């Protein structure tokens, strides 16, 4: 077996590229899931498809009984893991990433604010009289997986700086969406469960104070927090974001100590004797391997480890499953008529026009007032193409729509989101393809 040092270094030390590859691959699975859902929902299996997601199951633990339809286990349960990953990504970006300094953070922050405020204002303007004003949060979101997936189709013609920009913008976008969900899409609050949630958060604080590094301890407390949020009326997925900010980012041992230890271990391994007729390590080598494993886990902080382990689960299972469960809209004459409703038009114009107008306008204002510096490689045409791609709402937009609208309109809202996301995806791709080699 030939050891390719360059490949090992690339995989280990280029996390941005690895992240972008996962997101682009996830978008393909989500596209397949969405297409499958739409086909099933408009076939002879339509009733079976819709009834399946309403099948209830659950468990009873003493006095605690929890039975929900499968669709809610996905939207309230699995999506809490999705939000945990989002929270971990936000925390990482704040600590060491594109949001770690004010100068770095301002560019995606200004763009994301514009890409959230203007779509919401467009929606409210259309729905102010006679529409459904509560849906204003739907066109504020960006689906990072699809945006990165479409950029991946253009390969090296899209500079990495543009991919980092849209990724950072989507992270800030997610922060805004989380706040919107927490403060504006929360049902009636039961204060007793909210009090219990507060105690649970205090337990997370204590785990931090006593420098507990065991991820399992945080996850167990996180499940309890999720349950109390679920019962309190605050959307349960917020528990995932809160939990993320308590996952320790400090390792048990500093990197300098780890490197020194690894040097010692490698010398020990080099001078150890091999089994002459087998690749099975000797007792001495097993002891050295265990020391290496223990040292590696001690130097690998829980936050990074959990994000790495959960990201694939989120990207390749939870998001496609969410798409499969939530985008299967049975198209009828009524749903087609509903596309011309004020709420539907608010979603469509909010994402299709509000996103690029908001992002580009706020970036130019930020540049004019010298709040931000836009790198030369991020030309107007490239930024415009990326801002059009940010109109792909999908996952988060559908998620907010399920809370903002009543059951009789939510399918029309989902159809509107899917249609406008396809338009933005194709338009953004064509813009970036035609401007990828231009420098102005």
C-alpha cells in the first residue's frame, strides 16, 4: 500500500475543502430525496406517502409519555441534531473561523443582515393587507448545502474565497434564523417546563465549570433540555443550538504537550519489535498504540470531535430525510391557484428578489461607509451570482414555514419555496458560469 503524504495532508489540514465537499455531496442526496417525494406525492402512492408520516410512535418512561407522528420526530427530534451541528459550526467560526475577528465577521454579517431584512420587508409589504403576515421569516433563510452544491458544479472556476463568503454568510443567516424561531415562532410558553429547562442549562454551566470533557455527559443533559423545551412551547430544536455553545472547545492537554508526547511515542514504536509472521501488534506495541489513542483524544477538543462526527449524520441522513418528509406536495388545481396568493408571492419575491437586492445593497453601503473591505477577487458579478444562489431557501425556509403557516396553507408555501429555489439555483449557476472567468 503506497502512502500518499500529499493526500493525507490535504484531508487532515484542509477542513474548508472537506466541509464544502460534504455540503455539495449532501445537496445531491437532498435533490434526489425532494424529487422522490414529489413523485410519490403525485402518484398512486400519494395517500400512503402522506399517511406514513402521520404514523405515531414513541415510548413511556415512568410518568413521561412521548408519542408523536414520524414527521414531528423528524422536525422536532432529528432536526435538533441538525441545529446542534449548526450551533457547533457557528461556535467554531466565532472562535477560529471567518467570524473570529470583527474585520472578518463584518463582511458576511453585513451581507446576511441585508439578505434577511429586505426579503422580510418585501414579504410584509405584499402581505400587510389581506395576506398572512406571520410568514415573514420564511424568505430570510439560505440553504447552504444547495448553494455550495451548485458552486461545486462550476469547479475551480469559482474561487475558494467566494465559497468561503457564501458559507460564512449562510452561517450568520442560520444565526438569524435561530433567533427568529426562538423569539417569533414560539407557541404558548409553559413556565414550569421553562424553569426546568433553566435548571438543565445550569447543569451544563456546572459541567463547564468543573471542566468535564466527556461528550456523552453533555449529550445526556442535552436530551433532557430538548424534552423540557419541547414541553415548554419553545421550539425543541433551539436546545441543539444552546447545547452546542456549552460543548467545551478546550482540550484536556495543550497541543505542545501532545506533540512532545507523540515524539516520545513514535521513538518507542520505532524501537519496538514486530511480530515476525503477523501484522498483529505485540503487547508492547498495543501499549504504545493505546497511549497514542489516549493522547489524541485528550488533544482533540470535544467541540471539534462532535462536529466532525455529527456533520456526516446531519448532511447525509437528517437533511435528506427532512427533505423527503417535507417536500412531498400533492399538486392540485387549488395548490396552483394558491401560488398566486399574497403569502406565496411574498415568499417567491422575498427569496428571488429580496436576497440579491438585500445582500448587494448592504455590501455596497458597508463598503461606502468603510465598514467592510471586499477582496478584489470577489467581483460584483461573482457576489451577485452568490447572492442569487442565497435565494435557495429549502431546508430552513420549509422548516420555518411549517411553524408559520396553518396546515391548509403549508403545502402551498413548500411548493413556493421549491419553485423559487429551483429558479434561484439555475439563475445563480448561469450567472456564475458566465462570470467565472471575468475579473470585473
